[in-house]
């Protein structure tokens, strides 16, 4: 178990190191030179100043040397300065990361709270009207773009009913539970975008589990349907679902871009969007790598959960 986790942690760190070099190179290909942007914002700077600035920021050196210098500084916690916000990147990232973690975590909890009972119900009522209805609604949810869902939620709950705010974070609102009220629609939008897929995974995995020899043995012992489904089939069905959840949690951090942009929510997705549009290289680089790190951490946590659900997985992978 310890060896398995140590090996997976080493793999995740190696992937993160490779991704940091790839993202660093891609960020450098973004249109717009940072020195040119600094020159254009201050007409007192001339060609000699531009040359001196390139030497100061190391932009006259080869890519590999610049990357090595950046990586060495990043390992000590120095991620550079944000050009747009004129603050250290770490200071800009912290509140955005907390906001997105809150949004993604609540959306994930809501998605699972809906997907698990609906998936189990569809699997245990296979080919009946309730199964067909749940499958139809799930497909509709999967096929609906998040921005369309967001617009519908804003029109219904903010414009027509006027019971929830259309956007923002509630900072400075002053009213009780202002932050919670501003979270309701973004959380609902993110949850609705993913719950259909989870229902399909839970349904398919539960149907496979109900047909296994393990479950037939449990039924032969005289266990009730409730005991078979909740005590045995659900545990087997969770194995593939947990794998998807681990990957999706990291994807939620960066994939909330559309939701956060539509609802003007100050999270990581919107931060990445603004940084790329504004050619804020240091901020875009750090935000993209942080999103990558969350995806890898989600995958690692999923592996840990899988081993806890079925210890044979650790032994199988150790033999490879």
C-alpha cells in the first residue's frame, strides 16, 4: 500500500514537471510581447530601455535557461508578479483558488447526492418507465451546454422571480448569507452539467455488479434486495465511479471557466480567462499549472479511494 502510493506520487510529480515545461513553452508563444506591452503603456521608454528590460527579465536567454530560472524561483514560492494586478502572483491566486474550491466542492457534493440514488434507482428498475425517464433526463443534461443552463437559471431565478442574484461573489453586500446566495446559481449550473454523466456511470456499474457471481451468492444466502444493492452492489459499482470523480474534481477547477465567466464569479476559471486575454504571462502560467496540479491530485486521491474500496487493485498494479 505504502509503496503503491509512493510510486503514484512520484509519477504525479514527474508529470507535473513535464507539464510545467510544456505550459511554460506554450505561454511564451502567446501573441504579444510583455516588453512591448510595457513600452506601449509608458511612452517615456525607448529602444534602449526595451533591451535593458529584456536583459533584466532574462528574455534574451534561451528557453531552457529561462525555464530553469523560473522553476528554481517557483520551488521557493516565488511565482513572479502579475502584470495586470501589480501584485505577487501568489497573492492573486489564493482568494481565487479558495472561491473555486468552494464552488467546485459544493457542486460535486450536490452532483453525487443526486446521481447516486438516481443511478441506483435506474439500475434496479432496468427497462421500466422510471429507468427510461431517468436516462432521458440524464441525456438531456449531458447534451445541454453549461452556458445555456446558466442563462436559463439567471432568467428564471434572477430576472423573473428575483429571488437570487445574477452574479458576483457577495463581497461587500453586507446582508446575512450574501455569499451563500451568490453561490446558489453557479453551484446549480455546475452540478447540472455533470450529474447526468454520473447517473449513467452509476447505472452501468450497478447493472454490471448486479450480474456478478458475488451478488448471486449474496442473493442465495437470503439477503434482501435492499441489503444486496446497498451492502454489496453499491460498493462494487463505486470503483469505476470513483475513478471518474477523481479526474472530474481537477477538471472542475479549470472547467468552471464558463460558469464563473457567466456569473462573474471571481474563481480560477475566470482568473485564467482574464490572464490569457490580458497577456499576463506569470499569472496565466501559475494558474494553468495549479489547475494541472489539482487534476493530478484528484487522480491520486481517486487511486487511494480505489485501493480502500478494493485492496486487490494495489496488489495488481504492484505486480506490473
